[in-house]
C-alpha cells in the first residue's frame, strides 16, 4: 500500500503548516509530549519495577495497578495526542524516519505484552498480590515492558536526529 | 561579575570537548537523561499525588516515600551526570539561553526543597502535618519539578 499521496495531502493541510511554522505552538506541543512521558512512563515504570520485584515490594501489585494505572492512562492520552500533533506537523519526514517506524512497532508490542499479561498471570493476581517477588510470568511482563518503553523513548529521541532516513 | 570566561572554560574541559566532537554521544546521553527524567517524574508524582489524596491512597505516605526514595536519588544522580555532560559540551550556548537559567534556578530550588521541607513532610508521622499543609507541600513540589522540565525542554529552542 502506498501511503505517499495521503502523507502529502496531510502535510499540505493548513493545520499541519500552522504547527510546523509556529514559533510557539510547536515547542509547546513538544514540551507537552516530554512532560506527558514523565507522567506515563514514570508511573508505568513503578508498576514494572514492582512486577519485576525490583522495587516497592511491600505494596500490593493490585494497589499499584489499580490506583496508578488510571493516571498513567491519562499521561498516555496526553502523550498520544501531542505525539499525533507532532506527526501531523511533518508526516512525510516522520514516516520516512527509521526510528519513528521502530518506535511504532515497539509501542504496538508493548500493547501485546500488556494484553498477554492482563489475560494470563494477572487473572491469578490474588495468589501473588503481596509476594515481594512476583511469579516468573509477571516478572517477565514487567521486564519486557521496561525494555520496550525504554526503546520507545530512545527511538523517539533519535528520531529528531534523522539518521539513516529512508 | 562576568561569567562568560567561566562558561568558556566549561566548554573547553575534556568531557565537554569529547561529547561535542562526537556525533553519537550527545544523542545517547540525551536518551539516558530522558529515561532518568521519566523515573524521577514517576516517583515524585506518585508521592505528590498521594499527598493530594490521589493514587496510592491505601499505602501510608511515609512508607511510599521511603520506598520511592532510592529510585528518586538514583534518577536524580543519572539526570545530573548526563545533564552536566550535555552542559559542558555546549556551555557557551547555555550561557546565552534564558531557559537554561530558569531551569537551573528551578532545579537548585527543587533539589533543596525536596531534600529538606518536602522530605520532612513525607516522612513525618501521620497527622503531624495538616491535610492542607500536605497539599501545599505537594503542589509546590509539582510546580518546581514542572518548572525544571518545562524550561529544560525550551533550551533547545531559545
């Protein structure tokens, strides 16, 4: 499927041009993206650290998942909206960027990891909720999430340097 | 007093020169800076939200603070080491950047505040500070760290 005509059309829309050429809006959107990352990834990292057994061991997993995930989700929405606006401001360049592509694949994989966790070992949470070190499947899910999200951040940062552009 | 010679000296230091002359080092350091920033954000936010009555309300504040303290310190160390390396590599640019000065000011105040007043409130016995004091302590912490992050991002633009 050839996306080029769509990307060209998107890039030519007034909104895209407006963000691209604004001296204030672009930095504001980018700053929102980074600060939302702190909210989202920071809170997700706390859950992942708990799942791997590396931190917050005295706090039940269900408490962290139940009480912090809604806030993490709020951060994710903020991150996704600001990220979409950043993409919208220069879709042709972004889509051609290898780091952007890897980042999108990695975000999809974090989703798969989260769903797998949710529908398998998380169902039996009552058995290991307060265990300082959760079972292997849960530790694995936490570690995979940490590695993938770190990868997403690294790709996101590298995207700005535009190396190896397709 | 003229600080420019000092910043010129910073820029000429060995670590500054090495980072500046490398193509990949600055981006890699930036990545670690961002990752540490996220961890700091998460651990500060979890405690501040708790003080405001959101998030991990089932965990005692002092325990949450104690448990998150090592992660906060770890991320702060990583942020400062990577931050200093980036600063040394472009110290003269920072000298002329207003956001850089706001950021450093916020950072110094935030660090002092976090390790003195804020920590005292977080680790106090339950009930030794009123709920409104807790809230003010949390809001001040959020505002200071927001100031650091916000002005930090703008160094790239101005």
